[in-house]
C-alpha cells in the first residue's frame, strides 16, 4: 500500500527510530508499503520514518532495480568527504549543498533476522546517509554548514529554491567596510569639536594632520567599498540592479559627508 510521505513543516514522528525486535507480518507489511511508496514516487530509497513509522527500517533500489531491505541499519565505517547538491522529499522542491562521506559500510539485518553488511559509494552512499539521518529523527538540515543552513532557511522563508547567486541576502561583508568608514568619520567630527577648546597652535596642527590623513584613509576606504561592493553584488544576480543603485548612492553620501567634515575642519 502506498503511504503518504511526511513533508515540511510536519515534524517527524519521534526523535529516534526503534530497533526492530519482532520479525513478523507487521514488519513485512511496513516493508511492502515502503516499496510501494518508492515505486509510486519514483524514489531510490525511503526510511520508515518518512511514512510515519517509528521502526528503524530503510529500503532502497540497487543498480539492478531490485529492492534491498535494511532492518536496524548502522553506519560502521566511512572514508573520504565531498560536497554535493542534495534534495529530499521532506523539503519538496528545495535543495542544498551537503558534505557527505564518499564511501560507507552499513551493517543491518534482513527479514530473516540474519546479519548482513554492504559497502556503498557515490550517489547511493549519499542517499543512504540521508536515509540514516531520518532514523535519528534528523533531516539534511542538521548536516548543513552554518552558512548553508542560513541560506536554506532563507529559501524556506521565501518559498523558493534559488541558487547561491540567485537570492538577495539582507547583510553583506561590505557592510563591515561601511561601518568602519562611519566610525572613522564620527571620530573625525569629534576631533573638530575637541579643537574648539584648544588654543595651542602645535596641538591644533597635530589635530589637523590627523584630520587630513584620516580623510585620505576614509577616501581610500570608500574606493575599496565601491569596487568590492560591486563584486559582491554580482554574486547575487537576482537583485544586482537595486544593489548597484544602493552602492552608488551609499558611496556618494559617504563622500559628501567626508567633504563637509573636512571643509568645516579646514575653516575652523
């Protein structure tokens, strides 16, 4: 019987899969349902968790198209790591880059409760690692890097599976440059205020030199900001036009502020 596949935002049934202790008709019926659901949805593999069962069972199709039943599977060894783009039926229509083991070995029991083991590599190894995640009540969300997870959660929020270069984030690395520029101009302005209470020409001269060199540094930072911001903006093609206008406008405003501060400093 084909069973409904659990999908986000419905939570998975339990935190951990329960190992099978009784190899009976209930178990065999569950395995048959997994096979029917795989065929119906054109999947390669399914974990019992994905159809709402708490049993530790995974079924997959091998290269010959035959089903392999893995009861109480455990990952016992692995080697190599590589990134790859994955999708899962729990998050239909979404994908993410996950780092997985390239080669794995799994021990399990067959329907006659006999111990068995198999080695896997390539895409099937990646798929089975994802299925084993479900036996621990997890999805591939828990396997993502912090950066990839933030990006994936943004996809979920906007309901669109866009690529790395096709979504527009709310914060950028260039913001740190801009923050440093703004702090530097605040210090520059404060130096003008301080100079109003000083009469010593030598001290005023030192303050002016500080203001002059600081303005040159701020000017250079604005140039760096302008070109780096354009480079960073090209990484996110979906909002490149709005970013370009924002970059130009921010740079112009910053330069106008710097010019105004230096004119005040010069005449004072």
